[in-house]
C-alpha cells in the first residue's frame, strides 16, 4: 500500500516540477535579448526550449 502512496507523491511532484520548468523556460524566453541568449540561459538552467511549449494545467 505504501508503494502506491509513494508513487502518487512522486507523480504529483513530477507534475509540479514540469509546471515550474515550463514557467521558467517561458520567463527566460520572454526576457532574452535574442535566440542565442535564450538558448545559453536555458542550458545554464538545465532546461530545454520544448519545456516552454508545454500546456500548463
């Protein structure tokens, strides 16, 4: 039973992390001077451009 609970917690955390990473990628894109700067900043943060294209809940 505890494995099911833990799996649920991990699934919720993944959703939360995905939303935060999407928001972060969009924020970086919105504040970058150009595509090169955006790509560099995303890389520094360990994010990918495709994360900003996700549909938020």
